[in-house]
C-alpha cells in the first residue's frame, strides 16, 4: 500500500508539473500563432494557424481564446475559397469552434461578436436567400455583445458593417451604418486589452468603412 501511495504521489506531482509547464508555454504559443494568423496571405497559411490554435485549445482545455481565433481563421478562409460548398464547410467548422469557446466562457462579448461575424460569412455565400433568413439574428448577436460589454468596439463595427451591406429598403444603408462605425472608432481609441493575446482587430477595417460611408 505504501508503494502504491508513493507511486500515485509521484504521478500527481508529474501531472502537476506538466500542467504548470503548459500554462507557462500557453501565452508564448498564442503570441506566435497570432503572428502566424496576422501575417497569413494564403489559405494554407491560415489553415496552419487555425489548426495550431485548435491544438492549443485541445491541450489547454479551459482556454476559450484558441477556439475563438481558430474560428476567426476559418471565417477568413471561407472568404478566400471559391466554391460555395467549401465556403460553407469552413463556416461550419467556425461554428463548431465558437460553440466550444462559448461553452468555456459563456456570456462573453467577444464570442458573441464572433457568432455574428460567422453569420455574416454565412450570408455572404448567398446574400439574396440567406440575408432574409439570418440578418435579424446577426444584428441581435452584435447587440447582445454590446450589452455584455458596451466598450467592445467590434460590436459597433460589425453591426455597422452589417447595416452598410444591407439595402436601404431593408433598413440598412450608409446613413444607418455611419453612427455605429464612428462609435466603433471612438471605442477603439479607448479599448483596453486584458492581456497581450486578447482580441485587438478591426480598427483598420472600421476606418475603411468610415471613408465609404462618408463618400
């Protein structure tokens, strides 16, 4: 019995040290993979970053950010592949990953933004048919994100983008989008990152859409 107890004690210590080692490596692995994602110029490079994020998430098990970023990569891939079928497959993968992130961190503003971002990608595959089906739900996700964190600039940005791309006869247009885009830029100026691997994307796109709204 004594031998078994010592064995189990050693195993527990070993597992604890391994978990501690993983925790120490996590921020560096995430930073490296975020750079890989930000510098990706091809589908293959984005796929590599997406896979790496998912592996990190599977290893850590309690961290939502790897699945969030992996979902973001798959949305980006969906905009780069040509066939509608391949676009939908990548969007479905993004939905699966953001669902895993949501399970780990419910009521998270960034995750709700990503849910809407994914719905936008889904609508873009077939705007005429899917716009009527998903547009309302898409807007609701961004508004939910804003309720959870009124300081999140991406909630204003992507609702504004959604309205910018919605015909005026359906309640959208430049005039409706402009106040939200302006608000997003205001929020980007004061947005505080919780840490260096927290989401910090969208400002340059907001500036581009702002120029289009004012054109």
